[in-house]
C-alpha cells in the first residue's frame, strides 16, 4: 500500500532532511492525535496502521520521521 500526500514530512524530504524507520518486528508505542480530536495510542509489534475508534479514520503509520537540526 502506497499513499502519497502533502505533509510537513513530505516537505522535509523534498528539502533533503529526513529519516526512515524500518520496522523489524519490534515493539512500538506511539501517542496519536486524530484530526477529530481523539487522542489514542498504537502499541505492539507490526504496528503499520491505526484506526481511530471515534471517527473510524484509518491512518498509515508512515516510517518517515522528521530530522530537526540542533
């Protein structure tokens, strides 16, 4: 599944600064805020997507991360 969209991360990639998480069956815990206002979390192995229990929106948990210069 490949999704392409405009986002702050996409803009960073175009600028040249970015990182990529390669999931290797490792546990992850992520705090997530949905656009509907619901706050939830993703916790587990192979956590590639998350579905908001409130509005039912599905999100791809993209492996791209922002690199912030210090």
